């Protein structure tokens, strides 16, 4: 019984955190894929469906559709443009290129 509780803790909490941070389903699916063992057992332990795992697996290697926008927004913040020009205050004018 203690063994099953320890296995379940792997999927239900972020390692090293006592606060019990819950992993999102896609994070659990990535762990199941990485472990590479019996999907039925790992899905049950992680409290996710096998069908959800296989659906996620179909597009797991594709980049997310908003990834390009994310990179542009991140570049604006990383370059410190908003901090250097606080009077502009909005990110939209900086993204228009």
C-alpha cells in the first residue's frame, strides 16, 4: 500500500515541494511518455485517461500554435523595453513590426 502511495505522489506533486502542487494533465502525459512503461498502469496512477494520453501523444511533438507569439512577447520583456519606456505602458505597440 505504501508503494502505491509513493507512486501516486510522483504524479500528484512537484518533486521537492511540500505544498502539493498539482501537475497538469499534459505534464503527467509527458512523464508517462518519459517513463515508457505500461501506459494503463501509469495512467491509472496519474489519474488521467488512456485515451487522453493517446490524443495528447498525436500532437505532442508539434509546437504549440501560440508559441511564436509567446516568443515575441518574451523578447519584449527580456529586452527591457517596457522598463526602459514606462510611458508607453502597453506591449501592443512594441509587437507591431
